[in-house]
C-alpha cells in the first residue's frame, strides 16, 4: 500500500501568490500516480470555508477616545485581538478528517500548527514542517501585517505573538528545508530556535518551479510603458517591503537616474505605503499576474532582500535566462556556494553603494549579459525544474 502524505495547508493553492501557495501549487502540477507514495492536498479533500470576519469601523466617539490612549496600548490591543481571532478560525471540515489515515502530515505555516494542535494528540504518524518565511512567522506578521517593530508593542504581547513559532517548532518532529542557509533569518532574529530544533531531524529538499513564460513580448511591454527601445531596463518583481529591500532599490535608482536618462526601472507589486521615490524612469506597474513579461523585457533582474528563505522569484528569473543581482543572504548563499553559474551577481546586504555599482557594471557590460543569463538558464534546468522538485519529494517521503 502506498504511503499517504497530507500536505496541511488550509488555503486554495495559487500559481502567483508566492510562499506555500505557489510552492505547493507547483508540486501539485507534477503529481503522478505512484505505487509507493500518495500525496494528498488539504484543499482537495476539504471544502475550505472562507473566514467571515467582519470589520466594523470604530465610531466617531471611539476615535476621539483613541487620541488619549498611548500608541503602544493601541498596538497591543490590535495584536491581541488578531491572535484571539486567529485561534478561533478553526474549520470544522478539517476537524472531521481522520489524520491517522495518513502516515505523514506536512505543515507549511506555523499558525496552522497552533490552530490545529488538538488534532495531533492522537496522531500516530510523523509530523513535518516547512516554513516559508525569511524570518520567524510572528516577526513577519508584526512587520508586514501591523507595520510595527518589537519596540511598538509590550514585551508581554510580543511573547504571546512569539508563541506561534514556539508552538510550531516544539510540536513538529522533523523539518524539511530547501537548504541549511534558508533559516539564517531565524537564527539571527530569534536565537531560541537553535534550542527548539537541536535534536530534530532536518531534511534538505531543493525547491523547483516551472519555467516562467511571458504573456507579452519585450516590444509590447516597452510600447505599453513608453520606454525607448535602446534603453537599459532593470526589473523588480517582489513585495514593496524592507525585507525585500524595496527601499534600498529606491535609493540606488535615485543615485543612478541622476546621471543616466537611458536606464529604466520596471517595478511590480502593490503599493504598501513605504514608497518614497518618484521619477519618470521609475515605473511602478502595480500588482501583476504576469511578472515574467517584465523580467523578459529587462536586461537584469534585482533581488535586494535583507533576509531570504529561498526565493521563487530568483528561480523564475533564472529560467528566463536573465542575469540577477542578489544579496548574499539566506538561501542565496546556497546558490553562491553550490550552483555553478556566473549569471548570479552577488552584493552585500543593505549596501546601496554596492547595488549601484553592480547595476552600473551591468549597464557598462550589456553585451555580456546574454551569456550570463544563459548560464542561469542552464543552472535552472540542471537543478530547479518541477520534475526534479517532484522526484526529490517522492524520495523524501519514501525514506521518512
């Protein structure tokens, strides 16, 4: 009988949402009949209910009173309310699953382990966990959802928030990571993790993804954004957040565009409020389900992350034979040390001058970029195709 694996992620998978959504979507596309392993996705066996949380805007009277309440107290309330609501979001359809019908339950988000830990009490199989964030989930939540730093909430509330990750890493029995470097952001920001995973087996399984296919030609993109054909184009297709280094790219672009009117920046992603820079050659495209067309139209792609887990954006740009400027952090360190290609151009983390110099280098050596990009495509085909990704997963589950 085939070993049965449950990929526990209570959301509909999506090709262009990032994180576990896209990671598992890519895996699912490669699923084939196997006599030894059967991979089951939670979204295929459960009618997932959308949360019906209703946001009632505060009354005018409440807004008046808020002016007299310290900001940290208000922040504490927001975080505690979020945590309380998160614990209550339990899908009854999921609770009806008999987990012991599976040999392995593989979690992909820390908050799910906190919500559904009661289902694991009598589970006789193995519990795996793959985190998908570049820093601990609770810290990403604080930064990305609330726009706060630890100093913006009390130590007590911060401790409660931290319980999300602590419970996850205490509960799971084994970890599955793309590489050892992927948890760099955890070790540097949350040292307790070293104790929590000290005696747990860790499996390394390289991520893979389909080659990115643009829906528009380069000529169509240039025409749409009114960019001259002989321009040098830099693309960025990540979240507008400090973790993704968006602010560093803005600063680099400001320096470069003072002296180069033939360089353009194509910047994808929804605005988040941190945007500062404006220039006619700095083109924000907004959210797109076709980042491949922007990458395809560019001469070089940028990934200026402060912290990195293992970025699918980088793999997609490699599949399109584009040279990439990227920071030497997290999973990127693995690429530098283990993947044989000169098309990955590394810079120091949080070094704007280094980023400026590397963009200028690409601008001055434009005739060499095609060859560099071709090396990235070859490295992608040798290491990161969806077929290889699926094969590695089957081998992992067979041997656990």
